[in-house]
C-alpha cells in the first residue's frame, strides 16, 4: 500500500501457517521554510513551494538567496516494523534494517526454547538478537504466552542482548 505520505510493505515471516509482518515507511518530506528568513527577504507566498523543492530565491535586484538559507531540513522519515507470529528468522533482517521501532513477538523465554521451536514462535532473546543484528533503534516485545504471570523476565532476557527494549501492554502508546 502506498499513498502520498507512507508506504506499507509485507514481510515474510516463519510460522506454521502463512504469516507476514509489515514495514511502515514514511516518505521523505520537504524542508521547512524558516519564517524569519522569509520575512527578512520579503519572499512572496507564491515562491515558497519552489523554495521547499530546492529552488533559490532571486530578489528584484538580482541577488540570489540560496534555498538552504531559507529552509531547515525536514525530520528524517520514520520506519516501523511489526513482526508477530514468527519463529526466529534472520531472513527478515534486510527488510527491517535500521528501523526506528521494531515490534517483535516474544511468545516464550529462552528456557522454553524447544516449545518455541515446536510452535514456530520466538523467545525474548531471539527477538533481541534480531533487533541487534538489524540495528534498530527500539525493540518492543509482545505476544507473550499465557503461561507467564510475570513479564519482567522477558525484559531482562532481551535487555541482556539489546538494551533499548520495552514490553508492550494493552493501551501502550509509543511516540515514533
């Protein structure tokens, strides 16, 4: 899916049944006009769109004001990956390389690795290994097995491999 501001691509995951994750990627935005500079140079509104697109402003006396003096760069586009219902799958790393935030399932703890393998799910440690190898900024764990009453061990297990980890919970809001 793609529109003017974002694209969404599916990511093939490893599960007992066909499953996919998703990569949400913002598109680059135009730079921001520096209002004080636009006022200083008396730039007409009709010129602003061109300046945002990289055109320099030419004053009535022929003086060229570079667009770089009139703008500041836009924030870099954000990227978020959602990977649930998957066994440990390093094959997803090229898709999620460098994302700002990765949600990765962590159904089991490492002590239950055989169960994770049998059910095509991941452990908290495996999710952290994927995050580390992919160089993501933030890892969010989730999709926990109901067998665990205390989720603290998930955070501890993953943090030992990848420190920028948080536990998902119902109603959690994350500012990207």
